[in-house]
C-alpha cells in the first residue's frame, strides 16, 4: 500500500482513470457490490464503476487481493461468504479496488488484461447478489405508519400504543425477492368489499408499491446472543432500494390478527448494487429525536441515519408506447426515519434470534409529510379518492397491467461526490 492509505476513499476530488460521467450513480467514491452472469454463464461477483463492472472473480485470479482477502470469497457465486467476513475484509478490499481504479494509484489493473476484468454494465445480466435466508420488513416511518393507521383504522388512534416503543416489523418471504427488471405478476387472492357478507377470490384490484430501503446483514449472530445496539454497525454491510409490492385488498382482509401475509409475499424487488456503509459515510446525519426515549437496548448515544433521496417514477403502457417519459409520482428522503437500521437489528435479535450473512432488513415505506412525498399509492391517492393525473389524460389510483414503476435513490451534499443506488424497476403483468 502507498500513501493512499491515509486518503479517504470518498474524497470528492478523486477521479478514476476509467471515464465516469458526472451524473453517474457509480463514481469511484461509491464502488457498490453486486453479481452478474459472466460470458460463460456462471455468476461472478462484481463492483460497479461508471458504465463498467469490475469482475472480482477475474481480478482475484490475478492475485491483486491476496494480501487482504481469500480468493474463495471473491470467486464465490454469491456474496454471502464475503459478507460474513466483516469489515476487516470489506474495508481493505474496497480500498484496494479504489487504489486500482484511481488516477495515480496502483497501475496493475490498468496495465493488465483490462478487457477481461472490466465488463460493460449495460446489458449485463444482474442477479440478486446474495442468498437471502431471512427477510424482515419494518414499519419505521412515522408519517407512513400514521397515514396507514388513518386509512385502515379510521375510528382509532393512527399509531398503535407499541409503535413508539419498538420498531414494528414482520417476517417476509425471502424466496420471492427479485432483481431490478423482473416482471411482477398481479397476484390473486381473497378480497372482501366493504359491507359484503363474504369475500371473493380474484386478481388484486388494488396493487400498490412501497418505496423502501433495505440493509444487508454482514456477520450474523449466534442463537441466544443478541447484537448489542452499539455493535450493530459492524453487522451491516450496505443498503439497496426495495419495492415491497403490496396488494391492498388482500392485505386489508387478511392482516388481522397476525399481520401481512399473501398481500406482500408475491414479489419484492431490490436494486442490484449494494451501496456500502463506507460509501454512505459522507451522508451520515443525526437520527430523529425520539419521544419517549427508547428503552436501553434500543438507545444509542449518537444514533444516526443517512441522508438519502428517494423517488418513484411511473410509466403506463400507453406512455411507453407513445414514448412519453415516466412521471415522478413520489419523492422522499430516508434521513428522518424514526427507527434506524441499528435499532432494527438490535431489536430483531434481542430475544436471541439468529441473523445470517445476506439477510435483508427493509425499512418499511418511507413517506414524508408534504404533498407528493408519500412512498405508496394508497397514501398518494388517499385510498383511491384522489387519482394521480398522468400525461395524455390518463390517471391512476392503483397499478394497472402494463404499468412500470422505477425506484431510484441517491445522495448529494456539499463537500461530497454524488453517489446513487441505480434502479429497482418492475412492470405489472396480468394475473394468470
Ligand atoms: Ca413494506
């Protein structure tokens, strides 16, 4: 290692010798991890930079990481083993990549067989980068929880008595987590019209999105050994965008008394690139002040969040056919979320439950308080009462077949290079 060891990998002045456009989500300050299908059809781990993917498998073969990471971790077909290795491995690997890619850094990659090690990102087949053993979805935005309380239980207090004491969540279905671009089949299920004496079965008529972020667990914990809140950051690798597609009619009929089930488990879309906590460090902000003060196991003296901008865009089939660009239907921010990632992880393990490398913890829908900042259609249209107007005279309350939703996320602040999360897209297909 050179003098670069003292330099921050997120220094905004640094440039890569690879061309990276100023508006790219993936400058050298980001270096998010993912997985793609190599030319021979096998999954390779990779890191995104500009319009390229660094093929970690191919770079590891050259021995460039031999002093900081076992080759097997980078030549695996999923990220799980690397995630389990912890920050003592993640950090030097990230720094080595940064050094190999920066102007004035380690020249071995630049002078090597570049075409084998740098794959075009456009057109690459991306995969969910880790095997997700368990998937948890929280409900941690106070604005979202308040709005949904008002909509689902109009005659009661919007927040239930436990909401400000613990991060409410449920266990989701990890097997139906899909990568950006995977079509979303409209689910069928039981739905019961207000006032009807019995439910009927059929395709959901109230298909919705949920604009969320999720974090990936690094090293897990053993059975009976909770993760202390002060140590939670060491167990978190990074964040992805999450669209927790929701069938509101199925959800409304099934959710009491045990919570969400088939209204949620048919599909959850994530973005392909995991943005690491190290890359997010310049965008760390103090967490929202909590009142009442949380119990000790959820209390962190300097609890923090990340200032991440989020947006959802909608393009109907007709807009697509006529070449009308997607319309932004929601714009929100993550920084003010009530329960933070550290609190979610501490809470989920406080009873001794196990987490494993690759587990996904979603935040819950992230809504703000202003017009157009709500992260779901049920809030944006107030239960379908106020349709969203679209170009060409179309409107939407909930999603129709052929609609495509794209989630985006990015960070920008003074004194830092803008970084982004890429996209989480899904187009609705008719029910079977
Ligand atoms: Ca959700």
